[in-house]
């Protein structure tokens, strides 16, 4: 009974945090998006919480800290598209975070993508055309019930399955002219380098570029505890292969906690103090089929780190180096490189391992 | 912001790697332009003058020719150096021949670019003014 009362009290205290957050977003001129993840938050143990629910140009709001010091800066030098809660394609202006509903129409996720070029012209309603390609991997994708037949430097076809269904085909042609013969209704057509269909890039008379997102600059020395903590991430990658290692970092180049997705499909979580880096590694993990929960612990008092994915420990590692600076930044990259691209549902940072264990009991 | 189109006859990737080693920060993000010949790139800089430093660096290991720059509303940027000003002949020099598939005749028709063709667009930016 007493426990239930305390839980209810705690929930009501936290609901105030949610209300404060929502007020802050509105007063700052931001936009709020409905999020059940946000509404179901019941904890204030975290020093930083980002749930995709509030944004404006160049800013991705964090629920905690309350003072806004955990808000992230977003840059993207072009417009980009996303799928809204009605399943429609919407345009996101320059530098604006994208909350995407393409996985389901219930809960938004933060979508960050690398740059991409759609080589089709007139993508809205695609007509027969040829595209000059190199001997690299390309993905063609579209909505509709029509078909694209490929001849020239590649032979094959891609058949549509519905006006709201995105179909895609990945292949490697030889260099030259790819003839794409369109039969029937093919809408929002796209041909781009890479092994997956990225968000729609709307073209007219020429090819069109969507620039990459760069997200950085959350927190200060009060947000993070260099001596111990936990970073928690609920994440999914849209592609089975990445072209360059991707990272999410707390700290600077010399002293940092790093989550790193590697080109070979592996995943590592690092503690790097005074330029000495050690990590716990997963040889290969499927971040593509479902959302995965990553929790990484660093404990400078016990000199040990531990990585959990989906509630299972992937191992511990001891380290000896001492930090020479305190963490004061969380960014989706390191030194403006190795940007993270994927989909994020939740990002949380704890300054105390004990506090994290309350919310993530599998850490005990 | 300004988008700059330039051609570089050196090894851009090698140059980028060397730049990170030398200065500890990334070089310009560049995009190959599908409608232009190999070695022709588009980049985006905050201020047009920002590009000059990179231009000088490229010139240490090759030749960088700036075709021109444009702002988000499609206007040509006010180039300080004459060599960076837009000229139709310079622009046309880097355009590929245009290949168009004729589905009736089932053959490829190849025509020379006139210089009036716009190339790789930037989503949300107004089309570049490529008239003199």
C-alpha cells in the first residue's frame, strides 16, 4: 500500500516534469508531437532524457534537464521528408529534426540519415527514363501498383504492391546507362546509392540531394558524471550495412564514452580516458529487425565497464586510465565525424549506476 | 549558406585524409554531380569566403576551378575573385552529354548540353540562376 502511494507520488512529481517540459517547448516556440513514451515516463532518476516529442528549427528538445541544457542542436543544409502519423509524406525544413512514423503510425521516432541523391527526375509520378550509374550498389524504391523494368546495364524488375506500400530492390549494375521502363502507377520513385531505401527525395527536372543531419551539443558538466554512469538507448538501424563507422559520444576526443556501430556489423562500447581506450564488443548484432535497448555502464571507482543489449550482458572489461577532463557534451558524432544515422526512440543518461538500476533492473 | 560548384583535378579523397591529419578537423563535405564530368563537385559553406581557404589547400596538390556559387534563393553569390564568377562557357565545359532513352525507337539519343541545363538540385533550395 505504502509502495503504491510512493509510486503514485513519484509519478505525480514526474508528471510535473512532463508538464514543465511541454510548457518549455511551447514557450520557446517549439512544436510538440504526441508521444506515449513521453506520457508514460515515470522516473526522474535520469540526468538527461530525450524522447522524440518536441522540436523546432535547429533544436531537438530533451525532457531533462529541466533548464534546457540537454537540448540538442540539429543542422541539415537541405529540406528532407518523413512519414507523419497519417502515413503521408511531409517535408521538414532546413535544420529541423524529423519525427518519423514509418515503422508504425502510433509512436514517433527520431530519424537521422546520411546524405543521399535521388537520380530519377520527376519522382512524384515516375516516367520511363534512363539513369547513368556506376558499378556500385543502388537501391530503387517506389509506392504504387506499377512496375519498373530495368534493361541496359542491369536486367530485372520491381513490382509495386500498393499505393501505400514502399517496395525496393537493391542491385549492383555495371557502369553505364540503366534504362528504367515504367508501366502503370509508380509514385515517389527513387534510385540512390546504397543498400536500402532512404526517406523520399522529391525531384523535378534534375537529380536532387538531401543533406545529412548532424546532431550535437547536449548537456554540460552538470549533466554527466565522469566517474560513473549509464547511457541507455533504444535504437534501430534502417540498413544492414553502413558505409562508415557511426558513433554516439559523451565527452571529448581524449576522454569519452562512445557507442560505436562498425562497418563490419559489429558494435562496441568504449571507455576512453586520457587517450587510452578500451571497449566491450559484440561481433555482430541485429540492430535492423527490431528496436534494441543498449545500456552501457562505466564505473571509474571499480574501474570496470559493462555492456548490455536487450537486457543481456555482453561482458565486462577492466580499465586503468584516469579521466583528465570532465564530460560536458553528448553528440551523435565525434570531432564532427562518424555521425550516427538511424532511428531513436529514447535516449537517457544516468549519473549514478544505482539510480539506473532502479529503472533498468537487469543491470543489477 | 552558399552552394559552390567546383572542379578539382587532384585526388580529393587523399586530400581530405591529409587535411584531417594536418588540421585535426574534417575537410568540406562534397557531392559528385551526376550531370557533370568526373571531378566536379558541389559543396555547401556558411559563407562564400569560407571556401577560399579550402580552395587554396586544393591548389597545393592540383587545380581547383570554381564554376560559381549560389545562395538558397538561387542567386549567384557575389564572388570577390574574378575567377570565381559565373560564366556560361565555364559551366557548359563541365556538363556531360545528355543521354535520353527513346522508348518508341528503343534507342539512346545523345545530345550536347547547351549550358542551360541545371544540375543536381538541393532539396529546398531554389533552382540556380544559370543565366548571365
